C-alpha cells in the first residue's frame, strides 16, 4: 500500500501520545501548540480503527488495514542493572545456614540453570559482605596492633602489653564457643563483636597489671605484687564485667526486625566477657609473674623503680 513504517509509528505517536507543533502569541502571551487525538478517541486499543495514515501517493489509508491488535501481558516495571535488563531476586538463608553458605548455594545454582548470555551480580548487603570477606583477620589484627601500641606508650614498655593482650584469645574462645552452642554462625555481626572484645577483655587485664606495677614501685616482690593486685581488683572487675554483661543480655534474647544481627553481636560479647573475666583473674597474675621474671633475668642489672 506504499505506506512507510515511519508513517505508522508517527501516527500512533501523534494520536495516542502528542506532538509539539509550534508557538503562537495571543493577548501578549505565548502558547505552545500540541496535536493529539481527543481523549475519548484514545482510551483503548479499539480506537485504532478510527486512525488513518498517508501513503506515498497521498491517499489516506485506514490504520486498521495495516496493523493487528492483540492482547498480551508483560511486567509492569522493567528493571535495569548497569544498563542491562535485570530481574531482582531477594532471599535469605534457611534456618541453620549462614549467609556465606546461602551465597555459595545461589552461585552454584546460577551456574547450573542460567542460559548462555546471562550472568548474575550481587547488590546491597550481600555485595558488602562479599567485598569485606577475608578482611576480618586484617581488621582484627589492626585492632590488636592499635591496642598494643597504646598500651606500650602507657607503660613505656613493649613487653607488659603482651600480658594484657593474652586475654584476647580467652575472650575469642568464649565468644565462639557460645555462638556455636546457640547454633549461630560466624557472620559479620559476630566479627564486629570479636573486634569489640579486644578492648573489653583487655580492660580487666589492664587493671591487674597497672596495680601490680604500682605495688612493685612500693617495694613488693613480683609474686606479691601480682597476688595483691588480683585481690584488690577482684571486686571492681567482677562488678564492671557482670554489669556490662547484664546490659548486653537484651541483645542476646532480641526479637523482632533485625533480631538475628543483635543476637549474634550480643552472644559474641557475652560469651567472650564471661570466659575472659573468669580466666583472666587466674591467668593474668600468673602470666605477669612469669613474664616479669623473664624480663628480670634478661636484664640482671634491672631493679624495681622503688630501689632505683
């Protein structure tokens, strides 16, 4: 019928949508002119029967002779990711499985069922978790290094901070033990709790070592200073530690939105503080005596500050 395809698309665009024509002035005001089919002639697909297009010889041809209307269904929104058409899939791991296991399972499933030309990408919290994976040990090590350097400056010694930092493995053991008993996973929330335990567990050791050093300056022997410091700081350590543990208990039994994350953090902190509080009262004085005597043997001319 000598009707270009562009005529059909232009006619549909003008009648069903609109087309800007020009401007005109009236009463010192400028108006924009648009051409469009009247509202009652563009309400449904059947109105296409009323439209005409112009062929090359100049004849008007009914649009109904050129196109066929068929009903179909499609998505209300077509999502894109990095300019490519995409489908968003939201999910969470089943009870008893960690987020890492869920990510691995989804990746294995995608490799099995995706057709050629398709690929997957992670977004949101999962992307953050993947990018931060493997960095937990780096962050944990940097945390220990910062605490060590701070204590070294405080005590003016590179040896005494080792005694204090030996409380960290006990706290980590207690934290991971309680997390495992509750059936939780070592997720990012648990790792945040482990980093917090570096400072929390070292607090009690600092009190014992600091008082032991003060007693040695008064002339006590190494063993006497360690025993007396542990006795003097027993009640304050227990009071502050158990007050903190009780304050964290609501996180351990959290409910509602985001409860799993709060339970993971709370369980990690409570488990680490419980074990480190009990064991530090026994091991830190012993470790202080051992390390102080080794340092004294390594420097025979060293004397206590009280005798200097």
